[in-house]
């Protein structure tokens, strides 16, 4: 696995595990967090490449906690992709809540 830190919004690979650990301990890894009803949508910088096999490193992750899509997860390579993915997950939650409200 490769370790990364953020410089602004840009991931930077680091080989020095102490440099990575120091940054990881204090770095701001939150891209966005949103609460919709009782559902939390969280998008964060992981600091570790979760790409298994070929392809761009997967360094960001969106997860949904609660609701119909509890434990939904997507991973991304860039900050901008992560922001878009977060917005998509928020819309997904809103749609499900709207459907429930329409059916009650």
C-alpha cells in the first residue's frame, strides 16, 4: 500500500512513514460531511491507496451511515471526484427520503 498526504487538495505520495503518520494525526481529512434527517453522509481523504490492481490510486471515500443505503461506499482518486461523489450520495439519500414521505 502507498501512503499519501494532502497538500491543499492535492494528494502527495510519501515514502517516509513518520512523515505520513505525523500528517495523518493532525491533517484535515474531511472533504464534506452532511446530515440529512437521521442519515450521515461523510466524504474523507483516506491517506492510503485502496486501489487493488491496475488504475489510479483510490484515496477518497464517501460513506452513508443510516437509512436505506446504510454502508453505501464509493472511492475516488481526486478531491474533485470526491466532492461530486458526496453530492451524488446526498441526492441519493434525499430521493429515498422523498419517496418515503410520498408513500406515507
